[in-house]
C-alpha cells in the first residue's frame, strides 16, 4: 500500500521524519538509525531516519549517494508498506527539486509468533 506522507528534514541533525499526520504513535521500534512508529492498530504511523544521508548512501540500490544538501531539496515523499512473509518491505520514494526521484526499498523482519528458540 502506497501513501503520501508528510515529512520533515532536520538539516542540522541530518534526520528525516516521515509520518502519517492522521495516525498517532503508540509505540516504536529502533533498529540502528531507523525508528519505526506504530499506531494502536499495529500499523506504521511514522519512520524516522537518524543520520539520513548516511542511511540512504548505505541502502540505495541505484548507486547514488545523498548529501545533506540534497535531502534539503525533497519536495514530496511516499512510503510503500508491503507485508512479505516474515518481513515488511518499506519502500521510500523521495522526489527532489529538478524532478529527481530516489526509490529505496528495505526489509524489516517481523515476528508474528513466539520463536521456537525461546521455548523452555
């Protein structure tokens, strides 16, 4: 499912916050520099990327590196969220001035059942 999200980029701290303004966060999960906010319905209500320019440099499939200056030029943002087996695929679609588009998918593991490794 693809939705248009609101976004804020903090140049000084190099953090990008992508959020659904109609959904409130009830909890979050932090994975390195990625923070995922969940609503009470267990739906993703927002994503924060700390050190965003480094994050996109490390995960971008298109071989582009993004600088903080480029991230200041974002004019539109979408986030596609696709459940896939034991993962959620987050696809960032960033549109920059001069019609440049960056699409970056990442996979986040999910756990729907207790792990057999935790059995007593």
